[in-house]
């Protein structure tokens, strides 16, 4: 890298996820199933950052993240930013935020919970704390922290 200049090809349309916590990009690619999407995905890992010291970045061509994808991203890297690119220009800058209610994004860890056993039921977790991350199952009130979080 010459003079801290990143040489990365710009994308015409798609999404750039910036300010990802260092060493989280590969997990995000796996959870969001980006390698199965058919889109070209570029990954930068441990890029120097003034704010974070080191950060990761992901560029996804010809795809914009869904609300569910953004919620998963917020759970994995709460300080990330999503930039929507249209015609080589940043059309939208969206900071990711953990929603107060998370449906069909993560599962309750309790095997006895109705959300894991009832046909047709969906998981629903409610945000109790962002730092540290603590969620609560809407159905059984089981507490879920970042160590036992299972994303769908």
C-alpha cells in the first residue's frame, strides 16, 4: 500500500459495508450468504482506520441489503455503515442500528421455546441492551447475549 492509499475498483451499483469491526468480514459474508448470491464480493480485512484503528470493508456488486440482512449486520458489527451505490455514486449512507424487535433474524437458544417447536412460528427477540448486547425472547423471556446468539 503506497501512502495509505487503498486501490480498490469502484462499483457501478451495489452496496459497500464500511466500518466493520476488524476480523468480522468473513463471518458477515457467511451469515449473509454473500458467496452464494452470484454477486461479485470484494473484501478488505484489517484496513487502517482513524476511528477503529483497524476495520474491515465489504463491497457487493449489484445487490442492496434487505432489512433482515441489515439487522444481522447490526448484531455482528453495530458500528458499521451501509453505503448504497448507484451509477458509481453514493446514493444513500445508512448507519446500521440494532432494531428494538428482531424477527426471523436470530433464534431463541432455548430448545423448549415455542418459536423453535411450533410449526409456522417465527423467532422474535427484543433488544434489552446494546452494550453489552442483550436480547430477550418474546415468547419465553430467555436472555440471549452475543456469546449464545444464533443467527438464522
